[in-house]
């Protein structure tokens, strides 16, 4: 599995959304690699384990 992201600013940005916790943020950043990709990937590609209602805030 890839190393966790080394940019705490990206994690802080994602967790500034009330429903997204640090675990969710790290999962997304580890899966997609870049904050841009987290915010622009189609909703159906959300990794398993991430709660869809939490992540859907990016796509609604």
C-alpha cells in the first residue's frame, strides 16, 4: 500500500468539512494521491470504507 500523504495541509483542508474526519481524509488522499483528484473523481470511485454520505459533500 502507498505511503500516507505527507502534506498535513491537504488533510486539514478535507477535515475542515464537518463530516469528514482524519481517517476519511487520509483514505481519500492515499487512494487518489492529490487533493485535486479527490475533488474531481466521479463519486462512484470513492474507495470502500469511506462513508458515501460524508464524501458526497464534494459532489453535491
